[in-house]
C-alpha cells in the first residue's frame, strides 16, 4: 500500500509540474491572440490618396489648400467677429446654419484648430442655442449672420448630432480647463434632449420608439428621418464618452441605423432619397417629391466613416459602395449629374441650389463618391479618388460656385481619404 501511494504521489506531482510548465506557454499564446484581436479591431485609417500614387507632400499641400480656401481665402465661408466669435455661412443663402457651424467644429477639432473651434462654439451658443422654453438646449437651425435674427427657431437634428460629437472629441483632445468645458456643453445638449417629451411639440432628437434620428425634433418631423443624418459611428462615440446613462440605447441606435441603411439604399443603384420613412421607404414632402438630391450626397461619406471607424457591417457596406460607384460610372465618370430618382432615372422635379435650378456634375457629390472608395474593394474605384484629386474648388463655367456645401464635403472627403478624419480618443492629461 505504501509503495502504491508513493507511486501515485510521484504521478500526481509529475502531472502538476507538467501543467505548470505548459500553462505559461498557453497563457502567452492566449495573450498573443488577444493582442492580435485588439490590433485588428483598432481602426486602420488608410491614406487612400497615397495608395493612389500621390506623394505625402502633395497630399498635405492639397489638404492645406482646401482648408485655406474654405476658412481663410477670398472665397471663404468662415468669418470671425471680434476677439472670440466666428461663424460659417451658407453664402449663397446668406445664413449661418447649424449644419455648417457643427461641420466647421468637426473640421477644427480633427485638424487641431482650437481657436476656430472655440469661436464657432461661442457664436453657436450666443446666437443659435435656446436658453429657455421647450427648445432649451437645442439650436435654431438658421440665423441671419448680419442681424443675428433667427430665420427659423426649430432644429435640424443633424446639427445637434455633430455638435455633440465634436464637443466630446474636443473634450478628449484638449481637456476641459482651457476656457470651455467641452464635456459639460455636450452633456447639456444630451441632457436637454432626454427631457423633451412632446411638451410644446418638442421631442428627443432621436425617435425613441424607432431608435432613429428624426428629421426635426418637433411636430410631424419627429415621425420620419433623413438617411444622411444616419451616423452609426457617432452613436458608438456617445456610448463610449457621453457617460449619461444611455450607453445601451446609443449602441442599439447604431445597430438600428446600419439596418435602416440596408433598407434605404436602393438594391441596384445604392441611391437613397433625401428623406425616408423609418422603414427605409422614400418619403415625399409637400415641398419636394422623394429623390436622391443634395442631402443624400453625404450618405456614401457617412458609410465610409462607419466602415473605417468601426467595421461592424463590412460585407454589406462593401457591396453598397460597389453598387453606388458602379451606378455613377454607368452615367459617365466625368459627367454624372447630382440628382436622380432612387432607381437611377431623371427626376421631374429639380431642386435648385440657391437661385440656380440645374443638374450639374457637382463637386460635393464627386467628393463623397470618392470617399466610398475607402469601402469598395474593386481596384477600379481608384478612378473616383483621381476624380476628387483633379477637381477644382472654383466657379463652374456658368459662374455657379458653392464654397459652402460643395466645399465642406470636398474638405471632409479629402480628410477621410488621407486618413485625417479619426476617432479622437481620451488622452491622459
């Protein structure tokens, strides 16, 4: 018995020793797997312009000129007031819009232009943000920059979406002790949003039943949406950095938004209508029949951002980008126009841009179509990258020029294509 016990003891200790020797190897292997997985999940900000054959020096120069043209040059859309204010103007419509103001802030935080960011935010708070009443915390979407009078007190939901995200990025990038507490300002909008329950006909920016952004957060506009407002990547940012107790809701909104885009994008052309029902069907209004127009130009750029930042819907997004670019190619790479019915036919109603009603090969769409090349695995998609490189932000032959909308989409797309439009993570202070 003693001998038997002794043999068992030796066997057991040998087994334990073997496990101890093997375990570190397994642990190291598992660690490598986890590290590899984490590396793969981290966004890879491709410089597609460099992949297309352009030098880094030329790319930097192109991006600097685009910023100069829009924010500093003779045809700029950014204007400073006094020592601390500034605004972005839709010059052809002679107003300042939350769309342009918040876009300007996103450009500024991405390119580290803190003074521009702060000026735009102060102007937004002073002249656009409602300080009391049912709309408290929200912004008037259009203001006359000369008289400072609000052209419309109501909000366009995408403006608030960009304000919140750019403020969270500013908080992460610059901290909150340099004159503006960016995080508190972002939270003020979000906290105000969650208090909107229909009182005074004002609602949450997000239709809480459908978990989709509303066209406008008031009246009947709360009951339908705009595909170009769907930015699932932004909801992921809110879930990470807003810390307002609604993290699970925002994550759900990102999932729902991606699913919505599957339904809203035409299965053959990839086109979306400017406005849509929550089930993705095109939505006509009293002022405009449903079609792919100016708002919808932003959809490919938004999908490219979500693809790069989070990559949670890659298969569908790649198929979408291929469909979308193939459709435009079929209409002539250098000649496709800027408005279509979602099936690709020519609409009867042409939406005018400012005083001009005309179909044209618009710089804004050329730009966002190029951003879709970040998603399309087809090597031919580089044709669209070369197209944005060769386009010039200057008046057309007939004199029409839109440095505001065309210009901002051009700059955004160059930032995406050069890897300069990134998630701004929280850095240790």
